């Protein structure tokens, strides 16, 4: 659900080829967190010592893994693990080496994304530099730069991007990656402490805490699913101490038992069942320096549930959702594609720190899912958005506010959260192609759904378009008849029925009674009967006066 399919193909008319809607697959894992309360001073001291010791080993191992580059093999991995085992334990060594390998692979994927971004920028600049200054752009391609000054500045930027592209290609071919334990952003904050509102001591505390290593992968078949960081079903936490810190143990076999206990309010029963069955559970202990709190995160994997068929998900209608920078616009549609009731909007505020933004998105999705269950609908349709190639400064040029807008939209986080939360409630998530939903929704649905008591926004109309596209209906409300003349002899054709339905483009069923002020009851009853219109002796539209046939006596 992360890539918009069919975005490069276009029809003869210039419109994009739309991808078919599909049911998004559910999550394959889960992570829950609980706070470690009532820790003693000795507990915190032991956690800091263990985290700092293993953090040094993790930094050394990551440096060794990056030095191996493409020459990495199972033999070099085993050699690194043997070296770390004598300084910690075999299980800690396995967790450290696996984390280093995962970090190298992640940095490798980031390098590929950076390479593609540079190529897109270079391609855009070269195209615009090849055009005369001031030339207007077309609908699908930008024009030349506005002034000679801007042309000169962009020519210099092209040289910079080409140098970066050359360096990225060399790194990729040589297997070099650039990774920072603790995070590149926090490392750069060291040079801007005043802007971050931190002192050097405060930054140092955060830097050291981020570089600690207190994470252990689980193993099925072992006691409680993890031998390194063991959590019993009643919440007792014990840690296998590294060999140099074995004298700190307060329990048998070199283990340290913390005074705190965890319960995991969210998915607690699911976690307890997994632990009691000795199934693998991975744990991570980390410190929030700003709050001075310790947390334990548990995560595990499971086989995702099979996706239900699209027809079954749409049996009771659908909720169309349009994603925006500050809210979700939603509207309920019946199984025929008609909007029901009034639109709903679920607002969120994406300012502040990452925790606040994540909570805002989670609360908005919770309200959306609760409303969906209240309506009795089993499906939510959402756009398959991916702005990775659409928010570059070279593509949108001077549109800085627009670039900030699409960069601030939580597309990836919202998509991951929605699929995970919807899977727990039994609601299917249908991803649709986002092409032209806002434009066509506003064109065909914004004015008809606006009344004296309700003002439909462009985003509300887009939610209708998204829901109709998920159901397979065209976004437009009605297919107009051929314009051969000004009369209405061909009737009004409708596009409300599903594609393939017999009579979908035929005249609408006649409703008894007057339809206009000048037409009486029953007037035009045979307007849709083609046989009646073309057979002699059977008028299509009964009139007040009609000529009788000649009498037989004459």
C-alpha cells in the first residue's frame, strides 16, 4: 500500500491510468509498551551500566559491519559474534550483531532512496534549463525559469546535485553506508544547543541514553519466549547480565531481577498467552531522559489474517476518507455509491513533538473507527498516497507552502496506524488510486450536496469520490445523453449502477405523478419504452388531442 501503481502510464487523453482498488493487508506484528515504575536506585544503576557496556559493544560491531561492506558473509558474522560473546554472552552477542546487520541494511535502502531523489532533481533541473527563460509550462511539464538570475542559480545547484549523485553512486557500488548510533539529528543538535533549548549536560544525557543497547530478540521454545530479558506472566523482569558485570547479579545464574513489574494494559491478555506458551517475544528497555522515566517495549510477529474479498467488504457500504494536513474528511456511502447523512471531520494537530503528533493521529483514527462501527459499515476507503517523489523542491519550484503542506501530511504513519487499528476491529481498509479525486469530487459532488443548512467543502466531496472509486462506480453522478439537438427525446441516462449492469445507461424508471408544474399525472409514462416510440399507432408521449383513424363506413 505504499506505492501508487500505474502513476507513469497515461491514456490518449493525457489522464493517468487508474490502478484498481485493493484491500490492504493487515499488520504482521505488534508492539506494546509499559512504564517501569517503582525502580530502586540500584535498579537504575544496573540498567545504566548494562546499557552503556552493551552500547560500546554495539558501536564497535556496527563499525566492523560497515567496514565489511559487500564482503560480509556468514563467516565474518560468526567471527564478530564470537568476539562479542566473551565480553557479554552468546545471546547478547546475537542481538548486537543482528541489530548491526539490520542497521546496515536500513542505511543501504536509505541510500537507494537518496539516489532516486537526486536523479529526479537532476532530471527536472536539466529539463527546465533547456527551455528559454520565461517560457510557460504545460499541464504535465514545468516551463523555463522566470529570470536569468534564477536560471544561473539553478545551473549551480545542478552541479551540486550531480556531485552528490556521483558520490552516492560510488558509495552504493563500494557498499559504503553512513550510519550514526544515536541519530544524525541528535548529533547535529550538539552544534545548535541554543536553538534546541538544551545545555551541553542535557544534550549529553540524551546522547548517551540513545546510544545504550538494552534490546534482546525472542526465541520460541525458551522459557517465556526470551532468555536474555525475561518477563514472567505475572510481570517480573529479569536481565541476563554480561560477563564483566556478573557481580551485580541478585538472582541465580547471573541474572538481575528488577523491583518493577509490568502489566501491558494494551493487548495484555494476548501477550500473557504468548509468554505462557513460550513463544518468541522481543523486549527493549529505554530511558526517556526528558521525563526521567524507564519503559519496556514488547513486540512479536504473527501471520497476518487473509484479506477478505473486496465484494464482501463493500456489502454494507463504505466510508470514504480524504486525508488532509489537519483533518480527515469522511462521508458514508451506501452500496450503490450514494452519500448518506452528513459528512464528518476528524481533526488533528501535527505541531509539537513526535509523541504529541502520534497521539493526535491515533485519536483521530480512533474516532473514525468508532463512527464506522456505529454506522454498521465494514470497510474504509482511503487514498493510496505516497509523496516520496512528489515533495521535492525541484518538482514544485517556488511552491514552498505546498511542499511544506504535503511534507507535513502523515501519510505513512496514518496508513500504518489505520491498517493496524482497523485489523483489531474487523474493519477492512481499501486503498484506491488518488488521481483526480479532489478535482472530480469537487466538480461533480460539491454543489449538489450543498444546501442551505450544510456547506460541502472540497475535501468532503473528495471523500465521496474516494468511496465511489473503491466501489467501482464512476465518480461523475450521471452520464449525459448525446447532444444531437436541444430536445430530451433520448431520456436521461444514469451512471449510478455498477459497471456491467444491464440497462445501466438506459432511461430512468418513470415515477408516477407530476414531475413539473406543467406536466400532469401519467404524462410521459412511455417515454422510456423504445418499442412504443417506434411502432405506429402507439404514441410515445400522449397528448391532449390525437387524430382518430378513418371510419370504416367511408
